[in-house]
C-alpha cells in the first residue's frame, strides 16, 4: 500500500518536510481487529505536533492520521461487529487496558496504558489501516466521507472540551483559536443555547465564526465584550491562558483542549484564579464521548468546513496547517477516486 510516515521529525514548512512517501506492506488484522480501506483522513493539529517533534513519536516510521473514514474490507479472528463494505471511522483512542481504576470507573480516557492511532499504531495517512473493532465508530448517514473525517477527533475532542468547560444553560462561552475543532464546537454550543464569543487572528476564521452563529468575533488578544461563564482554548499557545482566565466571570472555567501547549506565563492568583475560576485540561476521550457526539452532530446537523488535499500533498497540508493557512479542517483524499 502507499503511505506517508514520519521519518525524522522537523519543521513542516521546510524544503524537506518530516514525512516520507512510499510503499509499506499491507496491514493484516489480528484478533478482534478489522481492516479498513481508507477513503479520507483528516489532517489534525496533533499530526503536526507529531511530525514536528512536539510529541515524540512512539516508534520510528509511524504513519500519522486519526480522523479516518473508510470501508471494512477484512476482519481478523473473533471480529464480527462490522460487515464487509460497512463504513466506519477510526479515531485517536484505539485501545485501553480495561482493568485500571480509570477504566473501571468509566474514565477510560485516563487509562494508564492507552494506545493511540497514529502515535502508538499506524494511522490513516495510508490506503489501508487496521483498528480494534471495539474502538471503531459507525459513521452517521448524514455525513459524507469528507465531512465526517473532522468529526472523529476535532469534533469528539471539542465535545469533551465543551463538557469540561461546564457552560451553564444560556451561558457565555469564549473560544480562543478557530480551526478544525473550534468550528465544530461553536455549532454545538450555539445549538445548546450558549452565546459564543470567538477570539482568533485569522480574518477568514472570524467570518466563518459569524456564519456559524458566533455573537462576536475579535483578535486572539482581544478581550470579549462581557465576562465569560466558560472558555475553551484550542490554539496551542500558552500565552493565551492568562487573558482567557482574566476574561472569565467569577466561578468560570477555562478548558485547554490540545494535547500540546507552549509554556504558560506566570499567573497572578488574584487576577487569574481567585473567585473560584478554574483551569482544566482535556485528555483524549472515552468511546461514550464519541458515540454521544456523533449522534448529536447528526441531529443538529453539524456543518464541517473542509479543505481537500490530494493524498500526495500530505506534506503541503501539514505546512499549510502550521502556517494557519487553513480555514476549517484539512482532509486528505486517499481512496475517493
């Protein structure tokens, strides 16, 4: 099969990018696994962190990609949840121990021995991929392949971040950064009755935010016009944590949605945290999060704004993501031809 993999991590915008394109042996599904012919794969900021070395690859030559949509073309022993030809999605979380205190208490996103697609095991920047069938998702018919891909990480993580932010009914939500995940989360928040304020440096992203129902947009460093009940930081910029906390009303919560964040400047207790303001991280998701989100996304229905790239242009897609040249979510078209 044809695939992209991380050879030596480095800047995505350089003359020689961190990804290598070539042929790899076709994967073989093991017990409880399914083989998926990949149609499209979303290009997530986590892929960029992996390619550039912000996240150390768990093994050399890993194939990135964890927003995978495709069809089942094979199954290993004891796999019977999906039929051949059925459309499925492969997301970031692909395995847990099922035995630790977190798994037993319904918090498998905090499992002490998890496995992740495109980090521990090969992902979707390839023509074929395998996944444990217990961690695959059925794709709602409301979405085409290209529209569905960003839902599998950007959407699921945005949904968990929204829950972690604990926006009260009819509350005021601030969103910092407006890329693939934020543009989905904003629609969820508006649907649930929140007033959404978006802070982003991209003029194109500001226009999209208004189209999707935001009440106000401004620059990433601007303060919203009124105090916020909750906020979500999607931009991987630690310098935005103090102004986001400062924008919170008493008792407000800031949820940091990314797996990687640059260093946070010193915080002033009185200015940023006092009056029961909270700062929370978001770690992966549970399968229940994924199932709940996909049902809700189909009901709304969520509109995903995607920028398609040919399979051969994965390196350019990462470079464009690194330079903030993408409005919405980038998607590699792998098997759509």
